[in-house]
């Protein structure tokens, strides 16, 4: 039996323009929506699982609601604890917080944080879902309080270059950000102080994610066509995965840490065995570069999005995704 297979009619035409970002809920108990996608026109679409009446077991997702920024959406993130808040950042210079309520089926605009057109780029919640961090042109990491929308603190990177992406380790120990010179800046989150700078690559790092079972391991998607694996605690480059023909835009790891997904400028989505550190599956169902990949529904689904405006969903339920 195949461990990975496309669902539905290969791809779902989801947006009229390129999809630049996605966020998946890993646990369906957090309720609707299951998936958020943001595009280059400023549209955020929210997606729910297929209805129970749908007899097609290969149905992927159903469109549920639409939200709006005035310019391109570069990042969307669900709150990691209860998942009832969605954060989005846009080239309109704002970070917006949307919240579901018990009295409404819609996600209501909870708060708009005015930052700067070049500062609302990388975005992440801390693992407790109490603050969000963002980065951009200034080379500073900004920490925002969810309740008030106020700026709590800024963290200085060593290079002060443009920040492309930010990520937290699942044990809440590390905050990392990547800058335009290829460096990865590691902060001790408890003390909110700079810990190390990793300089194993020269080109831009587009995406990063930590292993959920080995929270010191960081997977890095880079413009040099490689996926780099770092031991953040010791500041060591552990390995580099080769296989994409163009720059790597996105990475995500399964809930048990056994599989890594990547999306690239070469239009490919690849799945890697993190134990063997080799590619074990790929598909070319996107017609343009892939900007986002994400495991969801207890990692039984892998969603990818790209410049073709399509969503592709893989069934991963036959893979060994149970946490040992």
C-alpha cells in the first residue's frame, strides 16, 4: 500500500492568484477552520474538512470563509494552543488577529497592529500562544502581546539585516530568525538574549521548523537548493539534504518527527525520511513554484500551495506517523 497518495482530482484551484502562505491545524479537535491560505492579492481563505455527508473519501477541503488585507498576505499562523486565533501579516504594513467566538461562525477581526510595510514579514506564535513575534527590514525581532496588541520588546540580530522567517522550538527554549545574508540567529527565549549565530549558508533562508521530538534539531529551507539540519543547542550543522533543482521555499515536519516535507522553486513537493536523511517521495502536481507545505490532521494529510493558486493534498495515513 502506498504511504503517500494524492487526494481528490490531484489539485484544487483555490485562489485566482498565487498562494504565498498557509497554516494548518494539526488537531481537528480545535474545530473549524482546519486550514488558512493567503495570496498575493491580500485574500485569506479559510477551509474546513469535507462534510460528513460527502461520500467521497478523497474529498480534500471545503471553502468556509474569506478574510481580507489590502495588499499581499505573506504569513498566516494559527494560535498553537486552542487554535481560535489566526494571525496574518501583509505588505499593507499590518498584523491582524482574527478570533472565532462561541456566538458567531465567523472569524472576527480582534485587533490590527500597525507595524511597517517592510516589518510585517516573518510571523510566529510562541508555543503557549501568548505572544506573536515578527521580523522584517530593520533586522529586529518584535514581540507583541496578543491581549493588548502592544509591543513588549525588540531583539537585535547580529547583522541587522532583513528578517525573512521566525520560528520557536516546541519546548519554548529557542527562538530563531533568518536574515538576508543567510545567517540564522538563535535567541534564548527564557532570557530573551542572543545565544548563537549559525552561518552555514550564504543564501537566503526562506523557511524553518523544529523537530517536535528532538526540539534542538532545526530544519532550514534555503535558496542554495539544500535543506540544512542544525543542532541549535551546540551550533552545529548536522547534515544537508540534496534533491531539489532550485531554491527551497518551505519545510514542515510530521508530528512524530519521522518525515520532512519540502516545497521548491522547481515546482516539486518532496517527502524525506529524517532518520535515513533521504528523499522517499515527490510529486510535480503544482504548475509553478511551491511556497508552502504543512502537515495537518495529526499529520495524516500534507497540504501544499504555490504560485499556481492551487492546493494539493496528500493522504499520509498509511505512513508510520504514531509517536513512539
